C-alpha cells in the first residue's frame, strides 16, 4: 500500500500521465477523461512504471503482435511494479490469473493448453446451452416478480452467470454462494495496491479453493460426470493431458472468468438501456437487433477495462521503441471509445454498424475463450429481463464497483413493476 502511495506522489509531481492512468485511485471510477488525455498524447504513452495505450489501432496491433507476451509470473516484473502487484509466493495459494492459467502463459504452453481447453469448451457446446440459460433466467425472474423491489445485481446479474458456469463445469449448486464470495475477493486482487489484510484473506480463500478442487478432481476421476471439468480430467494420452496444477488453474479461470465479467455486462447493460428507452423500444420492435446491441454495450461499458503485456525483447511498434521487459497497459475500454474508429464514441447506439470491432474480449491469442457464452448470456439475460418486466425502473441510486480492471455495478436497486 505504501509503495502505491509513493509511486502516486512521484507520478503527480512528474505529471506522469501513464502511471497515473494505471494506479491513481481517483481515475478508477470514471476513467473516460483519462482515456481521452492518453489518446491525445499519442498511440503509446510512456511513463515510469508502464507504457499505456488507449488508442484502438495501437491496442489492436499490440495484442496481435507476438513480440508482446502475457506478463505471466508477476514476480519476474521489474521492481517498482513487483511492489505494486499482488504476488503470492505460495503455490498452494495460486489463483485464476497466476501461471499456469491460460491468461498468464505464453506459447508453446499457451498453445497446447488452449487447444486442450477449446476441445471441451466448443462453440457447439455453448450453443447447446441456450435452453439452460433461458430456464435459469426465467427461474430468477420468477423469484424477482414475487418481490417487487430488488437489487438487480445481487438477484439477477450475479446469479445468472454463476448458475450457468457452475452447471456446465459440474460444480455443486451449494458451492455457488461460496464461489461468489471467493470471486469478489479474487477480482479485487486484479487492481494494484491491495491492502495487506485483504491480501492475507485472499490467500486463505485461494488455498481453500485449490484444496476443494483437488478433492473434486479426485472424485471426478472415480465417477466422471457429463460436464466440462470431467472431460478435462478425462483427457489422456501423451501431451494430451493437463497436469494437476494446470487443471486447477483452468478450473479457477473458467469459473472466475465465467461470472466475474458477465455480471458487469448484465448490470451495465440494464442501466444503459434504462437510460436509453427509445433504443430499448427499438429492440422490442425488432428482437433480431439484440446481438448487435450486446456488442455495443460491450463497447461502451467494457466489463474488463484493461489488460497488460510485456515486451519480450527490445522492439518497435507503430514507430515507438519499447525496451525488453517494458510493461504495456492496454486500456481496452479506452480503445473502445476511440473516435478514430467509433464516431461519437460516448453515445450508445445499438445499431452502430461497426460495434463488433470493439476490443472488450481482447485480441490475438488470448481472445476471450468464453466470448460465445458471454454473448449468449448477455442477449438472453437482457432480452428476457425487459420482456418479463416492461416497466422495470430504478428504485434508488446505483453504486459502481470501485475496481479498476473489472468495471460494473455493485448494486442497482430496481422496481420490477408488473410482470408479463
Ligand atoms: C480471456 C473478457 C466472459 C473465459 C479474456 C480476455 C478478456 C476477456 C478481455 C483476455 C485478456 C487478455 O488479453 O489478457 C471477457 C468479458 C466477458 C468474458 C468482457 C463477459 C462479458 C467470459 C466467460 C468465460 C471466459 C463467460 C468462460 C467461462 C475466458 C478465458 C480466457 C478469457 C478462459 C483466457 C483465454 C486465453 O488466455 O487464452 N476474457 N470475458 N470469459 N476469458 Fe473472458
């Protein structure tokens, strides 16, 4: 915590825009101005801690350039950054973004692991879930209808993704509440400057999750089910098998990525459409517009606001020299508001022709593996919510999550109105 305060004071003194954009808590709740300032300063803005981009062409080029790699093992970062990141030196406490999580590894490990995980997490398997997602959404909406005034995040936006992902992973329903608490803790560790007491709590929670999965895998080996984890555990053959640590990291990543992100799509999407009722009406009139509306919501309300890469060697991109081990912070949410690609970038337009060009799911080899599932949950979740509750209205002031990397809402009080 002290390290963050010191780095922050120095960045303010130097007017170091890139570092402020990365660690200043004041910029986290409303970063739009920061993105505009960064873009005005160039495609890549170099600071003491990191180089930052909020430009769409620069971000897209960097994510597809194999000279830039996943930061991977954070303990190998240059010192000032290492002091800012949450680093666990205990393998038993490793979490969903620590190696060998897909997000943290590089080729050839990434290529092998991603091929194996994609084998069970296929587009066809996801499409087959449509009925399951609809049933889950209807069930949650039935319960809300009986209550009248509810917190939409707690009762719906958070419940739909966690129910779907635990179902397809084959994680027992009675573990959901516990995983939601663990996920919230794990999400907080994505931001810099986690207080030490929280760090210790997260470590303890990580150890518990890791040991729960070890027991769960042992059971799946004895009695496999018809779920994704059973299929991952069941992969056999030379080079075709995941190690025990790869299995745990993958299960944790699928679980956490499965609900910590989509909750924000559903929450932000609900608010955006309540604020633009005329666009909601256009969707009611022509439901075939929903998929494009989901892309536009992902663009303006990008649930994962940023990611990072590290230069593997001295290199150059778009005329900017980058030294080996240079950390680059890619403001996905900033790229998605780049006026050079999206005219009137701050305006929600569910019919925007190039909405799908957003980088909310990243790009290159780490492109979101769950994008099809997220799109399915976003579309069904929002469509059914507004179909069932045509008079849905705010019942209080929504509160934003304070986190920088994951962007969304902590609470959204709503009156559900008459149910259709
Ligand atoms: C990767 C966003 C939902 C599974 C990513 C990345 C982003 C992202 C930005 C890449 C990060 C990087 O390049 O460093 C989102 C958003 C979602 C969402 C905005 C919802 C709206 C999901 C879901 C799942 C999922 C539902 C599935 C269970 C993954 C996995 C990766 C990933 C496994 C790692 C892929 C790799 O490194 O090769 N996601 N995601 N995501 N996502 Fe998602």
